[in-house]
C-alpha cells in the first residue's frame, strides 16, 4: 500500500510498495559484522558497569549481610551460654535453699521434740508427785480404817460373846483371838 501526502492530507492507495530486500535484516549475512561489533561493544560496557559498579555493591551487601548473620549467631550463642550458666546457678541456689530449708525444718522439729519431751518430763514428775501423795493418803486412810476395823471387830466380838455366853470377854482375850485370826 502506498501513501501520499497532499497539503497535509494523507492518502492511502491500495497498491503495496515493493521492498528492495526480503526478510529480517538481522538475519541477513551482510549486516552481521556491524551487529557483532555492537554486540561486543554493549557486552564490554555492560561487563565493565556490572563488574566495577554494581557487583561490588551487591557483593559488599552480601558480605555485610553474612557478617551480620554470623555476628547475630555468635551473639545468640553467647546469650544461650549465659542463660545456661544462669540456669545452672539458679538450680544450684535452689538446691542450696532446699537444703537450708530442710535443715531448718529438721532443727525446728528437733527443738519442738526436745521442748515436748521436756514438758512431758515435767508433767510426768508432777503426776508422779501427785500419785505418790494420793497413795500416801490412801495408805493413811487404809491404816486408819484398819485400826477402826480392829476396834469395831473387838467391840463386836465382846458384844457377841456376852450375848451368847452371858459372860463378857476381856479386851486382852479378844485382842489375842483377833491377832491369832489375822496371822
């Protein structure tokens, strides 16, 4: 198709223009020399720009990042070691505190048992004194009662003898008879 321009108006005719060569110019052999020169020139420029400007910055960034990661890992290991050391110290303190608490409890228990034994001994002594005093009162009461029993028995024996025989027995005879019976 052909186009013509008349006074600012573009007209298109239906007939196509004939091209002098057929196909793509980059695939035509006579243009390869210029294309190779431009390819090499652009490659060298890109290589220089990348290797001298961009890649060192990227490499520096990668190296800085690797150093930061290594530093962070070293800090984390250091903190972990410190935490483990603190954990072991805390466990040792806890064990020591438990031991102290057990000793304190055992001492308190022993002291309480000693105080209880002391109070028990005092109470036992007081009870023994009261028991001895009660036994002494019982013996005295028994002796008094036995003395009264002998008197009552003597009086009763004299009364019975007098009633049965009509003759009163003497005290010496009744005492001798009672002594003989109690032996």
